[in-house]
C-alpha cells in the first residue's frame, strides 16, 4: 500500500504531460479535421530548442523556455503554410494529409538527428536534491514546476477557447467551417491560430519533460501516441476531454503496473483505447452522434 501514493503522483505528473499534448492536438484537429502526427515532432523540437537556448546560447532559464515555446508555435504555423495549406487549396483527401503529416514527422526527426546528433541531451543542471514528502509520496521541485505549468497552460487554453472572441471563432470553425465563413470568420486565419496554439502546447510539453528526463530525436513518437489516445478517450475534439483523457491515461498506466513490469505501460494505454473504441467510441465527453465539441 505504501507504493500507492507514489504511483498516483507519478500518474498525475505523466498525465499532465499527456494532457498538454492532447490539448494541442485537439485544438489543431478541431479546425483541420485530420490527425496531425507531426505534432509529436514539434514536441521534440520544442525540447531541443529549449536545450539550445539555455545550454548553448546561455539564455536565462525562463526566457529561454518561453522563446522555445514561441518558436515551436512558429514551426507549427510554418508546417501548415508550407504543406497543409497548399493541400487544402487543392482539396486533397484526408488520406493525403495523413501521409503528409507522417512525412513531416519523419523529416523533422531526421533533421533533429542531423543537427544535434543521436546522443542524449539534458536540460538538468546542478546537484540532485531530495524531494518533498507529501502524503506518503516524494515529489521533486521540478515535478512541482511541471504540475503547476501544465495546470496553468491547460486552464489558460480552456478559458481562451471558452471566453475570448478568437476562441469562439475557433469553436465556430471546428463546428461548421462553411457557416463560420458565411458570418465573416476567416477560416485560414483561424487555422493558423490553431496551429500556433497547439504547437506552443506541444513544445511546452516537450520542454517540461526535458526538465526531468533526457532529450532525444525520437522522443515525440511516444508522446503523440499517448496524446492521440488521451484525445480519443476524452472525446475527440473536446478540450476538457483532452485534459481528462490525459490524466486518465497517466493514472491508468501507473496504477496498472502495480505489481507487474513497467514495460506494460504502453500495452495498458492501448488496451484502454481499444476498450473505449469498442464500448464508448465517442469518448468521455464526446457525443454518440460523432459531432465534435470544443
């Protein structure tokens, strides 16, 4: 029983990262309606940009991390402008977008390996300190920072989507792009905004992970898989659902390995995905009719 508090804490920390990835994925998916797998590569690029800004350029930590988030957002906009927008202009089918997204993912992974090498990088500096004991679990200062930053970013996105004019425009385009254009909403501008916001969240998730674990070119693959699973479980297209789905997966993985090998984590996540697809395909917050909610 003494392991339970630690497993719950580990699950919440992992789930907060999954939630950020899922939130960014959901915002983008809502406006373009295809699975943007290159989102995982943006996650990895964000971590490398943070490492470059802080470890190589010598920027202070917070400004360096903030700059890396903005550049990750700019990368998302660039991907859309260079690849997806021309495909939209040609009215390409969703399969073409999906293949293009895989191609971007592979290209960016290879570009990271060419630019930074295959060796592992780390943002962690200074001596390792003992964590804080809370309710039978141990949590480090970095983990506290990860939880606080994830919570702030998630709440900020939810408030932005629900309360601001631009957020409401994103919801309108996600619900019905034709009707949104009729009332004067410029869908391409909204899509650019969605890619920027979603990519900022992906970059932030990669940066937060890099504060505690190592950085490597392929780190985005597992992140996008867990992000997609979280988004589907929460209800694809639902912003609150992405948040709940991320936490659900994080807790399920860590509690599920209680007494078995940690190597079963991914299997647990995919088993949950299959169960939801069979018995609740709309997800926790989704509608059975399949309509999207943001």
